[in-house]
């Protein structure tokens, strides 16, 4: 636990940010009668290093520092931002945001207080202390070991990224919050050739972790996964097409939840009556085997946060419990609209962006069945293990997903690998057809990034093994 107030002001003091500057910004932001205002100061440093065919092919370091100022009047938002943190520039940005309102000035806070918040991702060394010369041997080792794993591998690419992002948010209610967020992503991809045919695949790991997370065992696991996924494609056959039972493997199958239901439960879509779930609160929207949460509390997970980007407490929100819709994902604006407390889902890409309801780590809780029991229950169907991407129409709830790796299930056994599989369906209808849920929940550690309205934020997702009684499978078969 940390004292947010003192720690945040001490950290940002190195950039000339103090309570006097905050009061200057809030006074200007409220000068035209806005109902609410906040200042979001951010400092970030990001590093990237790439290796292709054993040679460094890209490397950069980027630094950003600035403040975003928001003013809210009813359902309208005014926003301004600046990279110049002088009092004059902060005041100009605040006046730009204040133009959304037109009335007498409101009082601004003279003092600030902060809640004690958890520390969910401490690391031994900040990434700013880890030099490229320490990272390069990790990339070289991955490249060498991947090439040596199978003679069919012709090309290997490795990409390493790390960042540290700190923010301080202060608002017109006198609240102040601070967070320091580490992040790292390591991606490995390879191209293999057999009998004149080429296949490619890969594996990545991500988390709010430090450099010591990349142990020899974890790196070898990456190599094994990337190589196995690639080589499996040489033996893969086109999947059968049509409606059939589909088994979703534990872990990355959580992308189905993210796309098929997660976005639809973001409260701004429901407040605007865009989402198919806007009139479903308290109603059954899934099988009674389905309980879904959005969780910020998983230690070191890519999607975890200590507080959200509005300074609200970030905990674990139950969205669906035994099939019944319990909650939307709320930022402060949607929470005011619905008369509920924010769920800590107000997130933004950077100080240049307004916050909005976004997911954190979204996953389905474990159920009563066993993995092998689920596979054995399927006479003919598809087992999906590795997803590449997906998309959804928020209004209708219709989605499609591309499955990079999977298996054909015949008479209760995994028989042949399949590829080039598309899963097509409707979120509520598929969730209603979930008829078996295993006890093997896995939170995937991949580098998942969620896009919405031009903003990208890091997220996590997870699933136990799940059987959907019937889904539409598309492909070349």
C-alpha cells in the first residue's frame, strides 16, 4: 500500500508539478461553470528492441510528458491537453476544455486528499535502469534456440518492448491519485518451410513485470510454444464447415468473451442504447454455468491497474453471475448516469485522450467439469487453441474470430490439427449454448491490446475449457 498523495507529488515534482499548478488548472477549468473537472498528468518512457535473422533491425526510446484537462457539463465533455507544463500553458488548455460550459465560475479545491491504494505490480528494477546491452542477449538466445529447434525453421523475429508510465490525476472534488505502471512484452515469431510450403506462427508474453521475469525456463517455454504452433500447421487440414459443437481451450479463448460480451457491457454503449445488453440488466443472458468478471486485481497481469485513469478504486467487478447480468463496466460519467458507483474502468491511452469505460482483465470463472470429460463428450466438432483476432458489432452482438490453431474432435478424441478456421456467431446466443465449463481456468499472459474509438489500452483475458453446444464454423473445408 502507498500514500498516493505524497508519493505522486514527490514523483511529479521533478517536472515542476505541484499543488499550486494543479489549482491553477482547476480554477481555469471551472471558470465557465463546468460541473466537474480533472487534470491528468502523465510521464512515460517506452523502449523497443527488434532482432531479425540475428541482427538488430530496430531500436528506439520514446519519452512523453504532458497533461490532459477535462471539463464535464451534463453528458458533454470538453478536453484540452498540452506538453508544456508552464502555468500559462496549463491555463490555456484548461480554458479550451472549459468552453464546453457557459455559466458562472465554480469554486475549486484548495487542498487535496488521496485514498490508500494497493501496489499490484512492484518490480525489483525500474525499466529505465535496464540497458539495451542487457536485453540484447535475451533476444539473441531466443533467436538461436528457435533456429536450432527444427531444421525447417528459416526465419526468426524477436521483439522486446518495455515501458514505465506514471500518472497523477487531480479533480474538482479534491481527490488526487497516483500510479506507476511498468509493462513489458516479448514476442517471438518464426517462418518454416517444408516441401516448398511455408508456414508462420509465434508466441508472446506480456505483463506488468520486471526484467527478472524472463527466466531461462520462461524463455524456453516461449521457444517450445512458437515452434510447436508453427510445425502443427504443416499437418493441419481444412476444418469442416457448418454448425457443430465447439470446444474453446483454456486461456486465450477469452478473446471470445472480450469481443462477444465485454465491449457490449461497457456502460457508454448502454447509456447510448447502442449495445444489445442495454435493456438486459438483471436478466438471463447466458447459461447458468457462466459467471464472468472484469478484474483489475491480478498481480502483475497486463490488464491490472491499481486505480483507474480517473483515480477511482479498481477492484473486481462481477458482470454476469450464473447467467444473470449484474453490472456494466463504468467510468465516472456513466456511473453518474446510472446512479451507481464507478467500477474503476475509466481508462485512456494517454494524457491526449479522454477516459472511457474499458476492460481490464476479463475472464469466465471455472466450472464443475473436467477438460478430458468435455473433449470426450463431442462426437464431431472443433477444439480451438490459438486465436489470432476477432471483431464484433456492438449493436447486434454478432462476432467473428479467426482461429490460428485447432484440432478436429472425432468420437471424443483429438485427431487432426486444423487451420484457417473462422468462428461466427452472436454473443448472447453463444453464451446461452455454453453447456460445459471445466475447472481449469487460465489467465492468458499474451500481449493483448484493446482498441476502441481510436484508443488502445493493454488488457488481459482468460477462460477455462468451455463447450458451446453449437457454433457456426467457417473455413476452406
